[in-house]
């Protein structure tokens, strides 16, 4: 596989602040690659270094194999969709999209053709003459994306492009983005703090925290096999259990034994387990489940597709359980005694 | 709700009448046969004809146009640079320089004029239209800079970055993005600078050499009242018309540049 973008030990400091700390990763050609992390973890800074608006304090960035130090933004084979879109307010839709092509002196009839293609790609044909102020949020989003895409960049960089949209529009745009990606085949580097977006769209995800890369993997690896407490918690939330390991189980104070799958980790004495909320079942009686504990419902939130419970266990720890509303006999009320349980393979050993 | 609207309209109309009545009267008088109301033989162009033949009158208007034109050009260019520097760059003593830049706004023109005159004489410059232009530029710069500073403050820098990302170098970015977007500020700064120069008497009296600007010429006629009053009304009307036409043209240009 060809590598389109590679960061080698890139660090960016603003005075004392270390915004990006020794970050390395490689993006393969044609990948939908996501940078995921909480606000302020250095995602935008990383993207701005790739597009050339910031220079790394240390380390080097390669695009299509060439080192990018001293290459100004306007000479890089990347295009960026800005966090705030940055559509030119004094130009109409056509002129916005045509901007990059005109700079490159593409013949006018070719420009006409390509802008038209792009508007068809995002299903906004006939929008050429519209002013930017006459577009809805989702329309602006799509124009911003094709204004970058029309230049046929080697890599398209997107900085939280769905941030300000409402939930429904976001979901539509996620489908839309995946379709666009499939049709054009360009490498995408997508920045987001929304794990849902990242999991849905990406081929590969880099999880960042406090300027550092904490894990790189496919969405499934990141979600199912988090390597750290941070990743386990940040991606979808989780329940932690800590205890001593003794043959095939972890002994948690005040709770009892949690049986786990046998693995290489047994050399350690204390283990941290992560059990995702939706892997836990809840009921009056539980059958065919490896680990079962008693608990009391302290809160319940009906959310349509699912019901989220907070359950107090006997060791006074509060766990979160997400039960599908499908096939539910009923919703458990606050104060109700229940049993919660999960299978061995759903308890991930973190450390 | 409707009542208050009508009330406001009345207030606005009253304010307009108040503001425009002297000018209207001036305009009527300039076309009147006698130097005072009531109207007689109205309208007549005889005062305008007299004005055109009056030695030095037309020349002073041309001088004023030239002085105001150059002042506007220089003040706007410097205002763009100043606004850009104050908003976009960081340098030692920035707030001090900002204060310094705005100083001329609070110093009386006459004091500015006197100190500038002694300074220019010290440099060995003879009073002329050029010294007047220098004076007017000094008067206009604070306003031009202030207007453009606020324009740069409201400017979203990612628009420039987006242009560069799309392949535009710095110069192209400035021409295609920055300039059109600060255009309303440029127009306002230009109108302000032009008017400041166009109506100034104090500086122009102090710094004038053999050539006079229109307001100074009019001032010198005022001292020979009342014989020249009708000529002055004609000249005032012309001066006013220039200012108005200019402002309207610039507003038009602004709308054109934005759309
Ligand atoms: N120009 C700058 N000067 C000083 N510090 C900066 C600068 N730009 C970013 N930072 C700091 O660097 C860190 C990373 O910022 P960055 O914008 O990359 O975060 P982010 O992950 O994009 O966050 P968000 O999700 O909120 O957009 C932050 O702590 C921020 O305060
Ligand atoms: Mg950001």
C-alpha cells in the first residue's frame, strides 16, 4: 500500500504549551483516516501542520513521500475543509468552487464542467448563482467540501466539518460523506471529537489525548480492544472494575469474582477490566451469562432506541447499562432490585 | 406600536429638515437675484457666471480637488497598512503607538498646523499645496486607520487561509479576498479623508503658499462682506455638491464591489 501522508515524531510547541507531542502515524492512499480526541487535544494543530499553516517545532511531515518542510500551504497537494468552513462571502457558489481552479488557470470551459460535476456530486445542481448567505448549514457544508475536492487534492483534510449541524443533518451528512468518499476515492483525513462519527466512517482511527497518540487502529479495534483506560472510557464510555487476578477470574473487593478469558496478561497481579455498557444485560433473572451480580437501579433514561440505567452494585460502585428497548418486557423503575451480567469475553483487560 | 413608528418618522423628518435647511436656503439664494430672501427673478445663474469669472475661484476649487484627492489616496493606503499592523501583527509598544496614532484627533487643528508649519520650515520646505497635503494626511490618518482597524478586527482570518489552501499566494489572496472584504471600510475611510481635507480651513490657511484651497479662498472673500455673499452661496453650493456626489458614487462603488 502506498503511504500518502506520514508524520514522523512531530511536536508543536506554542511557547510553554505543547499542543502536539511526538506524534507519528501513516495514512495509506485512499483511506478514510480519522483523528479522534477530546477538545484541545491537538487535532486542529495536527491538521494545520499537514496543510502547512503551522510548522512543526520538531519532526517531519511527508506527503506523497516528499518532505513538506518549507513548502507553503499554496504549494501542497492537500486541501482543507475548515472548522468554520470559511466560504468566501463576497462570491457566489460557483465562484467559491471555481476559486482554486482559476488560480491554477484551468480553462474556463473545463472549470464550468468540473464545478457542475461537483454540484452534482453533492446533489446541489443549479446552485451556481446562489449567495453563500442563502445556503442552509448543511448546504454550506457540502459546498465547502466540494470547493476543496474540485482541486483533486492527493489528500482532503476535514476539520470537524459536521460540528455545528443538528443530529439529523449530521447523520445525513455522514452517509453523504461516505458516499462522496467512495465516489472520488481521495484520501480523507478527518478530525472529530465525536466517536460516533469516527467509528461510522473511518477505515482507521488515531485516538489522541493531550497532544499524544494513544492508540491507532480500525474502529472495531479501538472500540472492542482499547489499550488504555482513556480510550476505553472516551470511546463510548465504559465500566471499570479493578481487582486481583487469581486463576481465570478477577477478585473485586466487596463484589466477588469476575471470570475473564484466559490470556497472556495473567502475569500481572492487579488487573483493570473494562465492560462496555451495552454488553451488560439487565433483568430480574439472568440465564446463560458468565458473570451475574445483584444491583439496584438508581436512575433510568428512556432514549427511544435504548434505555440507559445507572445500577448500584453491592461494592457501592455505580455502573452504566445500556439495554436495547427492542424486546424489553418493561422498564425498570428507580430503586428496583435487578440482576446485571455479562459474558467473559466482554470483560476487556486494560492493564 | 404603529403610533411610535409615526412618532419616530416625525422626529427623523424634523432632524433632516433641521440639518438641511441651511443648505437648502444656500442653494435657493445661489439662484436668487438678490442676496437675501424673498425670491426674486428665481432662478438665475448670474452668480454662478460671476463666480466662474472671479479671479482665483475656479483655480481654488481645482486645488482643493487635487489636495483632497491625494490626501484620500495616501491616507487610505496608510490606513490599510496601519489597520493591518495593529490587528494582525504583534510588536513592542503596540498600545503606545495606537495611542500616538489617535492623538491628532484630540489636538486642535490650529495647534497641529502651527507645529507642523514650524517643523516643515525647519526642514527647509516652502509652504505650498504639498505642505497642505502633508497636513491633511496627518489629520485624516487617525480616522482612516480607526475605520480600517475595526474592519480588520471583524475579519475572519481563515478566509485568507482558505484562499492560500486553494493555491493562492499572498498577493493573490490579498487582491481576491482581503481587499474586497475590507472594501466597505476603505470606502468609509476614503469619504472621511476626502471630507476632512475638503472642508479644512485651519491647516490650509497656515500651510498655504501662493496657491489657495477653496475654503481658504472663500474665507478670504468673507472678510470682504457683504458684496460677495451671492458668489459665496454659489461656491458653497458647488462645494457641497462635490462632497455629496462623491459620497454617493463611493457608496455605489461599495455595493458594486460586494455583489
Ligand atoms: N496559536 C496558539 N497559541 C497557543 N496555544 C495554542 C494555539 N493554537 C492551539 N493552541 C493550544 O494547543 C492545544 C491544542 O489545540 P487544537 O486547536 O489543536 O485542539 P483541538 O484538538 O483541535 O480542539 P477542538 O476539538 O476544541 O477544536 C490547545 O491546548 C490550545 O489551547
Ligand atoms: Mg479543533
